[in-house]
C-alpha cells in the first residue's frame, strides 16, 4: 500500500467464510520484507458485506497525512489503532 503498510486480502470466493467483520493489526517495529517493500504494519481485514469500504477510505485518508500515518505505524494499543481508523458518528 505504501508508507510502510501492507493490506493482504482474500478472494471474492473467500467472503462466504466470513461470519463477522474483524481487523487485525500487526506491527513490525524493525520492518519486514513484503514482496520487495519494507513493511512496518500489516492490516488484515475480514469484512462481511461492504463494511470494508469505510475502513479503506479512512486508511487512505490516514496515509495521505504523514503525521497520522506515523501515528498508525507507531501505535502500540488497540485503542490507538481504533481511534485512528474509526470515525465516530456524532
């Protein structure tokens, strides 16, 4: 994805196995090789329905803001990750 992030995904056929949406955040403090790119964070989404569109849109917004991208790369708690990725409805 860029900015040190990877976003693995399944195939359309794999959607039948997803019973509820979930997000996994994997942080590699020293980075790992990911297909020739250095990755510091892997965000794995298992999404039921179209919920992934909101998360991907928010992630794109974060990656366009170097300060927010750095905060997401450095996050060490679920609360930090969710506070960046989730937009609170008012």
